[in-house]
């Protein structure tokens, strides 16, 4: 299993948990409720096991690939470098320290997230059960109490049951979404660390930042800049300077660095790179209008896809069987096409939602 498959595995396990909760029977019985909670926690434990199996080797593989790529860049720029086999790399203190830190931080982040999700799952189920039981006892719920409990637990669990992190603006991140962010961020961090450390041990203290187009206003500020890794290069800003840093600049950042060998550059080429720092503003958006439009269009497509996924999950919390498309792809096609199929699906959801509120 690689890191992309690990992300897919997270999503798969989370979906299986939702299905289990949605299909749970007679949750008014404390034993059944506890069985459900235990099953959910057990499933989450499998994620922790997979994280420990996959991420250390994936981080190391990415780090070694980055070293290999940096070596090729250095050789192409006429730098004499030591021949390093993977077995040699992971014995050197510089690389051992970097990999140890990367693995430790990654595993810690994901372990904390899984622990938070387990707490969220337990709390959500117990909270909904307690509230609904009180309403049944007071006669506030008429009809099939078990059915009401099952629906309420399923709906609440979809919304709150696996939240593991809250952002600064109070957005709730579900475990699988947060894991995707962490894994993506750490894999990029591993690649950048491999490149910069290979440069440093080869006596090259400058790297050039590059970004993927179209890009955001944060990445565009640093794109194309040559940065000093040591602070010993006159005219170049250093990672030690305030406001200057290497990728990652944000979650899902695609920026990277490459060796910049000044010894083989002309005075004009060096001055051109130094001059870029004279207009550097860590608060500005230096993109052209066309670049901003292209980036905003790309983000809008992603936002729409994310909103559709959230809507699909809401529908899944209430609808089952033939009423609900089996995949997010099928749901998107029905929604985007509109027409009778979408109207029927909306009607079924509204009906199920009314039943939940009135029962």
C-alpha cells in the first residue's frame, strides 16, 4: 500500500463506518448501542495500524527519490557529488535526523486525529441516544421509537461523528479529510527536505522555488525566488530571515525547490535573481489578472465537487436502497443533469427529512 492508497483506505473505512451506523438496529438497547460503538472504535484502530505500516516507508521512499532527483540536477550543473546508495543515505546523520523527525511528526499528527475521531464518535452516539430516549420517555416522539433513534444517530454521526480537528475559522474536518491533508503535506515536506539536505551536503547553499500554474497568491509570492539555505549568500534572502520560508506554504501545496549553483552563473544572471528580492512583498498578490482568473476557475470546480460530496453524504444519511445513487459519480451526474431523476431524488430526501422531524 502506498500513501495514495492509504488515503483511499481512510475514505473506505470511514464509509464503512457510516454504513454500519446507518444500518444499526434497536439502538434503544444499551447493549446494541455499545456494540456499535465498539465496532466503530475497532474500525478506527485499523486505520492507526495502517498508518504505522505505510507512512514511515512512504516518507523514506519520497525522501530518497528527492535526493536522487537533486543529485541529477547537481550533476547537470557540474557539481561534483558523492555517489550515494539508499543504504548509505539512511546512515548519514543529516538524513537520519530529517527522516526521524518527519516520521515522528507524521505519525503523531495522525494518531492524535484518530484518537480525536474515536472520542467524537463515542460522544455523538451517546449524546443522540440520551436525548432521543428522554424524548421518547416524555412522549414527545410518537410512532416507532427505534426507527427515530436509528435515523437521528445516522444523521448526527454524518455531521459530527468523526470530526477530529477544527480550523481557526471553526470549520470541522472529518478524519478522512484531515488525514488527506496531513499525508499530502508531509509527503511534500519530505521531498523538499531531501532536496535541500542533498544540496547542503554537496556544498550548494542556494535553491530556487518553483510552483505549479495556476497557483494561489501565497505560492506566487515565492515562485521563482532563489533562497539561501545558510544565510551566507550576499544579496539573497535566507530561510533564517523573517517572512522567508521554503514549501510547504499551505495544505495541498505543490511548490518545490531545485539546486541553484551560483558558481556557473554570470554576474547578470545572479543580479537578476537578487533583484527579485528588492520587490518581494510577503503580503502582496503578484499574479496577473489572467492567472487569478485561471486559479479561481480551478478552485470553483474543486469547491463545486466538494459541495456535491457533502450533499451526497447528507442524502446518504437519510436515504437507502433504490432511492440513493450508489456512488458519488452517479449522484453528480443526476444532479448536474437535473430533470426527473434529480427531482425524484430531492423529493425522496425531503420526505425522509420530514419524517425524521415529525416522528
